């Protein structure tokens, strides 16, 4: 992408409405714009990041055997009357009436809808287990939408729902999601810690929130320090095997959110120097709730002996749009965003320090063309702007690698490579710059 052609409205000043760094940087780097309270439009750069996050979520879900579906945003109130949640959900639900005076709503979550889809499509124990997911916009009329996309009213969620014949199967499904979530967040460069959590309006008695530590986090959290650096990506995961031992490894160390925290247990289980009391951002939440929805909604299958079995369910959420803010909270410095490569909107940036058609532009054009051929996502700053402005903009946008191309370097056949994260700079021959990427 050529920056001269890109729709990238960056801001020089800090927007006054933004209280936390990720919100400020998302506005300043031109990722999003607010269109109404808690509702955001995604601009080209922000959308690229959102799509990268979705891709990682999909790959990790698919690896577990979960299958993607797409359910609508608008739901019928009758569905929610069946489960008994229509009245219970309260003012967070956006209720709508259509032209025929039918009660509709903008979905805040999909337990009811998926239970009906499953009920109508599965008849026998042979149809189990199943795990269905979708990535869809949700609406919750939050009292206090704040911190940008972190607590929005409209937000993008990956939610999935597992169906099993018995509790043992349901726990297996829960464990698969537990491990898939560890992998998903680690691939995004995040250290997400699973913590025992309250189940709120979703219900059930087993639940973990996945929390990344950040001073601006909305929840107070308490955990054993040993959880912060545990690694999952180095492990070979077989989703067909029993994952309980991996789950136990993570859950045997104390970790709880504010609502579940028990100060006496914390003190007894964790030596003082290993105790971590911090604030965190909830990026995912998983629930096992048994037959809470399947019983009232009559989601039953025929068991092996012909008997009717009410299916056991769980649901699993990831805040896809929240993650854009959460990643920035975890990955930034004074100059701007420092994207982990896996989610970066562009991997490489080319900064042309002398645009206007001379030898520097010729060198940049050939670098740009070669990177495009290799399929490396490249943002080429070909604008007629002074060098200082280009450096500042590119640091703000946070591309992991910058190729800085100026007259002196080109005369010597060289370009400078800058690593955005470490700030390390290196002069290399132009051909060598190319072999680094792709
Ligand atoms: N049905 C269940 C699991 S699919 C569910 O809705 N869980 S949830 O309420 O915990 O939401 C799942 C995830 O969505 C949360 O972990 C959080 O990351 C994200 N989320 C929830 N509310 C908001 C919001 N107002 N703005 C942005 N993200 C949100």
C-alpha cells in the first residue's frame, strides 16, 4: 500500500476524550472513529488488525475440531422467552420492534439461538460431540461504555458452544477450549492468565476468565507470579488426547478475579514473594453450564439405549475487537504502537526520505515491488512530507520493521533497517534487505 493513496487519518494531538493509552493510540493512528457512544467504525488500518486477530482465532478454533457458522445479529424475543432470559437480561439488551409489532433484539450473546439450531439438527448421541463457533457483532447497552473498543456497546466477539452427551464429555470440550485459548492469546504476543471467575448472566458453576495484566484493566486480579511466564506454544498439543493435565498445570496455581478472590486462600497457597495483585483486562471467558439452556429449551438426543438425554453445554467467548485495544495496552511505547508481528497491519514499512522521482524513489519503488511480489505486507511512505514527520507517523503506526531509504545510503547501495520494538538500526546492502523478509 502506498501511503499517498491510503485512507489513514492520523492525529498529531492526543484526543481529549481518550483516557487510556490504547484508546488514544487507536484514534491517533487512524484505526477507528467513534460514530455514537460505544460504537466504532473501523478504518483500513484498524480493520487489517481486526482481521489478523480473527485469522488467529479461526486457526486455533479449527485446530480443535470446532466448526464455523454465522448466526444473525438480530434475534427473535421468543427465543429468549423459551430460556427464560428475556426478562432476566435487563436493560443491557437492545430491544427492537419490527413493522409487524414483533419483539426482536440485537443479540448480546447466542446461547438460545445455537441451542435451537442444535436441537433441530441433532437427534442422536452419534451427533455428539459438537462445537460450533461464529465471529459476529454483538450489542450490549453498557451503562458506561468507555476506553474505546475495550468496553464498547457494539463489539466483535468469537463465541462458541459445545454439546456433549454427559458431563465428562463437556469437561473434555471445556479443556480443549482452555488450551486453545492459551495458544490463541500467546500467538498474539499476549500473556493471558486463566483465572477462576464469576459466571454472571451466562450462568453455570465452572468458568475461567483469560486476563492480560495491564494497569488500566477494569478488574482487580490476584495470582501466583509463576503463571505469568508459563509457555504453551512450545508444547505439542493433541486435541484428541486428554488435556486435563495441561489444564491442571495452569489451574493448580492460585489465580482469581476480584469476585472469586479469597484473601485467606491466597495467603495460605501463595508465598508472599510470589503473590501478584494487579489489574487486568478480560480478553476471553469460558463457561461450563451443563443443562441450563438445553433443559428449558428441550435440546435432547436419543442415547445409546434409546433413552432421551438432555445435552450438556458450555460456551466460550473471545473479545475480538477488545483485543485490538488490549494488545496495544500491552505493546506500546512513548512513540506509539509496537505491533507483535502476528497481528501487525503491515510487516514492513519503506520510508522514502527523498521522494520526487530521483534515485531514492527508484530504489524505493524496486524494493516495494520486490516485497509485494514476495507477498510481504508492505506500507510504502511515498508522501512528500519531511523526514521527521515520516519517522513520527511510522513509529505511531507501529509497523514491526522499517526500511529507511535516503540519498547517502542509496549512493552506497545501502538502506537502514530499524526494528520498531528494540529500536536497533542496521545498515545493509539493498539486496540483503530483501532477503530478510518473506
Ligand atoms: N456467551 C458467553 C461466552 S460466548 C459470553 O457472552 N461471554 S462474555 O460475556 O464473557 O463475553 C465474552 C468476551 O467478550 C469477554 O471476555 C470480553 O473479552 C468481550 N466483551 C464483553 N463485553 C464487551 C464489551 N462491552 N466491549 C468489548 N468486548 C466485550
